[in-house]
C-alpha cells in the first residue's frame, strides 16, 4: 500500500481516470513486467546481496534459515525490503505506462507471488516433473532448486525464473538431479501435523495455545469431547 501511495503522489500513472477493467492485455503486460523486469533486476540485486560485506551486514539474516519454512521467504532486513518494494512495483507500473492498469492485478499478482515464494521455501518438492520439461525449466523454478540456494549459498540466485542462473552460470550442478531424486522417493509417513487453526470443537482443543498437552498427542476424538 505504501508503494502505491508514493507512486500516486509523484506520477499520474495510477490516477483513477487511468484505471481500466481487467482484461487479458492487463494480465499479459503485468506478467511481462515480472519476467522481463523484476526477474533480471532481482537476480543482479541478489548476487550483490551475496557479496561478502553486504551478506555479513544484511542478507545473512535471511540465510539463517538453512532448512526453510514457507514463511522464511518473508524474513528480510528492512533495507532489503525497500529494495524489493521498488523492484516488485514493475508488474503494476508496466501496465500503467500502457494505460492498462487494473485494480484486480494487485490481488492476482500478489496471490501468485506469495504462492511461488512459498513453493521455494516450503522444504518439500511442490513442482511436478512435467513442469520442468524442455524450456519450462528455464521459466519455473522448483522447491529443491531454491533449497540448494539456502544450503549452498552461492548458487541458484533467481527469484522464480531460473533462466538468469543459467545465463549467469550460477546453477548448482545437482539442481536437476535433486529434483528428479526427490520426486522418485516414496512419500514419508507423517509423524506429526502442526495445526494452525481449528475447524471444529475437537480440533480446536488440540491447538497449542489451548491445550499444549493435546497438541503433542494424536489428533483424535476422545469420549469426553463428545
């Protein structure tokens, strides 16, 4: 929201009379803005964040998560967030420059962005093999691809689009093999499930803040819950 207020204050691009209904052209320019502007700028910025001095003073905070969780993708120091704020404005500025900005783009883009960000940090492989066929591997990263960035540090710098790592020579040599290996393994039996919120009375009783005891035990109905 802050970015939109700032842009609106200094430019005419997002003024109400320039906003149009959503159509395929708005979506196309929005995602072209992402892949042609956000991705290469992010790749260069990210490699700079990994220079020794900058990494030590700033980016090491994000890399304190070696084994990542979905929310790890939102853990960044303030100055990095400012840089991302500027870069991630292009998917909205590009349509605005062509008179194609639509309010719906905000919701569509950020839902897609958060989903892709979670895929990279969720610590299980969420991308099926067919999405890495042929040229798709240059456009869509995998969960294992980004996990190698957090475990090896000096590889796989891209945001969501690995073509910049291929062009920059920074793809980890095991990226494709690791993806195939993970997909070939049988699923592991779950030992425990973290219940983020309840959906009925019994499940709510298993929430950690309500009953730490039940939260550490199997989720099942007991006679006194009836």
